[in-house]
C-alpha cells in the first residue's frame, strides 16, 4: 500500500472518529411545556356541540422548535430548547383543556366521535420571540367557527398577544410565550362562548 493512500485512510478514520465524538457530545435540547388557561369567566349562548380541530400552521411553526424572528424577517430557532410536542398538537390540547377548565359544555376533539354542530378551526399565524420589536413573545391565532350543518363559516376573528420577553435564558422565552398563549386562549374561549 502506498504511503499516500495509507495517510489518506488514517486521516479519514481520524475525521470519522472526531465526527462521531461530536455527535455524542452534543447537548440534548431542554424540553418545555405550555399551560392552559384556567377558570375563565364565560357564559354560553347555546348548548351546541363544538369540536376543536388540529390547528393549521406553516412548516416554520409545525415543529417542536421555538421560532426567533430577527430584523429583516430572518428566522431562526431558540437554541437548546424544544416544546413537549409539535406546536399544533400541543396548542390543540391546551385549548381544549382551557375550555374544559372553565366548564364549557359540549366540547371535544374530532376523534371523540361526537355529533358535531360547530367546528372551531384555528390557524397559528405567529408563535415566536420577535427580536426585531424588542424581544416580544408574540402569539397570533386566527379562529373560525364552522357550522357543520350548513357547511359554512359564520364567524372569524384573529387574536393576538405580545409580552415582554428575551431569548436568554430559554426558560424566560418560553415563559413569555406561555403567558401570551394563555391570554389568547382565554379570549378564544370567551368569543366562542358568546358566538357559537
């Protein structure tokens, strides 16, 4: 075997070893949860059955990562942090729990196999730390009420909240987003109770 080829193989093996070592020493991300709003005062105008569908989101938000928006709409993710589930699934669960905690009658998910009157369909338009606006934890969700009997949207509204936050430490960023999300979910609950 030539000296050149032997040297190349030794270099390749060394690079592979270093690469694998790098993989094994990477710090795993810390997992954070989001909470539901609780005991929000509300009064329903009807007893119709409402189901909460899985929120729609662009790929940027459809993950466990937390988005950071910088100047010029440059997007990145909060390092070394992730949510306990993908954002749409986690939001659907916490929104349902918000309704349940306030004793909203006749509420469920599509897979509960209920006789559905109204669908609460949501779209995640923002869930991020907006550095370009001074480190604001921003949550924006559009909600639609769909009359399943008539097959039409009869109400739609966008809800938004921005809370002072930071990108470091990650726990503070998640805390700001959690506060903003609870406010938005409480407003969605009250609106749904008055409208559905």
